[in-house]
C-alpha cells in the first residue's frame, strides 16, 4: 500500500513539475491617470508606461507573478508653477492563462501592489518633492500571439490606484497602462 501511495505521489510531483513554467514579460505603452487637475490651465494626464514581470505556472492555467509597474506621470502647469505626479510600484499576485485559439492566449491578473506616488512642484526656479506609498489592488487583462513555443507578442491593459495623503494634500487617482510587449517562457 505504501509503495502505491509513494508511486502516486511521485507521478503527481513529476507531472506537476513538468507542467510548471517560468516566464518573463516586458512591455511598454501609454499611461493614463485620473488625478485631479486642481483647476490648472494645463493638465497632461498621459505619459509612457512600462512593466517588467516574472511568473511561475504552478498549474496549467494558474501562475504566481511578481512585477514592477511604471505608470508614468501626470503634469499640471500654469502661472509659472508646475506639479508632477509620478506613479510606480511593485506587485505580487496570480494570473489566469487560457488558450483561446491555436496560437492565441488570454491572461487575467489580480494582486496587490505597493504604489509610490511622488509629487514634484516647482515655482520661480525653486522645486520640492515628496512621496507617499500605499497598498492597492492591481489587475490586468491581456491577449498574446505565440510567435514560437517560447515567445509571444502581447497586448495588455494594467490598472491600479495611486494616492498621496501627506502635508495637507489628499489626492488619489486611477492608474491605467495600455502596452505592447513580449513574454518569454523558459
């Protein structure tokens, strides 16, 4: 009986290891934030965004992931003054992968991220900056086309929320990134 149980456990362990997969993703695109423009005459809410992630598939469709997100900046200006909100962070979560056609796949991500929001203000040649961190939900949806068994070209939407609540300023906003990138499976 013990031999049958050990044999069954060995088969499960081996099949689990065979289905496990390590991968990395890098992408670049455009960001869009929803921080308040505070009545500024000029308000640019979009910038360049990028992400770098690593994942480990512990089941055929489920993976654990860790990553870095840069959601770019939002710039407010007017009257000789300017203010920038920069948002970036690290996250950990799970991803659900599903093939939708022979060379096409879908991914949905969900996790927690520590988002750093840095404010930099300038007026008359003087500038000052400060930052605040918050833990926020992050998520993403993507679709990929397999170019080779190891590599795919991906399009993704990633989102989270930034917040600055210090020095009498209480601002928060949604962060969105739309990107194109590459995933490589090892």
